[in-house]
C-alpha cells in the first residue's frame, strides 16, 4: 500500500478538534469533536480497506488462505490498538478509584469495546471514558470489515460498499436524539463506507480518481448548504449530518491522495508541516489520554497541596501542567508502548511463495 504521509496531518487536525471540544467546552466548539471523530472514521475506512485489498491480492497470489489473511490483519490491528488502549483502561480505573467516579460498571464494556452500546442504552457519557465510544465503533468495524472485503467477490465489492454507505445514511434519518443517536455502529457505516469507496477507486479504477475528486466538489457544496440549513434551524427535516461531514472529510483526503499520486503536493506548508505530521503520528495517544490527563494533574496537585497549597487555586498551573502532560504522555506512549508492539507486526505479514530449488543445486555444507 502506498503511504501518504500527508494523511498524518489530517489525523493531527482531527485529534486537535476533539481535544479542543473536550478541553474548551464552549457551545461553538462542541461540534468540533463530532467532526474530528468522523474524519477518523473516513480515514479508517480508506486505510483499512486499502490494506485489505492488498492482503486479498497477496493471499490470492501466494495461495494463502483468506482465513490467514484475516488473522494477519486482525493481529496487526491488535498490536496497534490494544496495548495503549488497555494501558488507558488501567489508568482510568485507578483514577476513578481515587476520585470515586465509579467506572466499575463500565469496565466490562471498556474491556470488550462495546462502550458505545452501553452509553447509547443508558443515555450518558462516562467522566473518564466519554471518548471510548468511538474506539469501540472502530474496533467493531475492524472485526466486521475484513470478512466483507476478503470474502466478497471482486465484482460485488462496489455494491457492498454503496450498501454500507446507504445503511449509515438512512439510519441517521431516524435519529431523534443528536447527543446519543450517533453512537450505534450502523449509523457510522456511511463514514467508513465513503473512505472504503475511495480505496476501491484507488485499487480498481485509479484513472477515475481525478474525476471523483471533481465530483466531490459538488457534493461538498451541497453538504455544506444542507448542514448550514440544519444548524441554523431553517431546515426542519431529518438529514444525515454525519454523511455530510464525512463527504467534506472525504474531499480533503481525496485531494491529498490525488496530489500524492500526481506528486504535486500543493498546500505543502500545511499538510507537510513537520509539527503537524508529528502530532498525527502520536494522535492515537493524544486521543486516548486527553480526557484522563486533567484528572492526573488534579490528583498530583492534591498530593503536593500540603507543600504547595497555592497550586490548587492557580489556573496557570493547571493550564501549563495539562498542556505539558498532553505533549509528554502521548510521546512516551508512542516510544515505550506503541512503537515496540508495532515492531512485532513483522511476524504477521505475508511472504511471497518461495520458488522450489532443484535438489541438484543444493550444496551440502559441513
């Protein structure tokens, strides 16, 4: 699979939208988290489908079982997602004990990546775990989508992807509770499916990439008009808000992929910015830890309060401490947890079928 490093900049922008929406809870910024999460969903749909297309092709070329292809994909995803995630669960558990926030009832759902179902059923978000619903949705997608792509005949893949998009879009028309209605996984199928559609174009119809990008411009204009109408209150009919946001995200991703294919890299000052690319690289840790971090800072402030009592009332201390830990903890997580486990991916990759060596050419040593 071709690596587009500029997509790390998109990750960075997405995670910053989420962090700002949680750390600066002003009404005007609240929707930023929703937008950021949907950018991640579209990105996942594109990248994961791309990987699966490569795996499927490689399995067919090497004669490897598709079940082996699924195993390789699943374990590689597990190495990427699980270590830092379960470290976060442990951190959250001890913080909840310290602050008496009662995460115990959420633990079974945190451990099984079903918090989105739990929050949807009970209509609440956990104090320390509110962001975990999207990770649950992602993991459910990772478990379902490989079976769909690996075992669907090539000529039916496009209709299946379109059906996923349609399922997600239609399901949103029946949402009456905006805060919790978007938590079920099926309402996210449109975002994942739109990313998958771009992967399909890139894999099977790369010559149409430029035309697809131009067509997206019209869809983006339509999406923005409908979003503006809905958010302003002038449009009083149900609309698939996630679909419109995902179309806009898809347009940006398609632009970067198209530019990358053509080796043009316009807007390089933004999408090739080294700091933004670095933020994108550690974006998983930033997403995982950004909600627990203020609690860690507050717990530390309480511990040192007998010696530095003025800190607990010092807003500047909390602001600097939160930002410092936000910079430090995800980087440490990347270096000490994520990267070492990612190095194990080499044990779950395909190897081309070896060419049989005639017996006459074998040289016996010793």
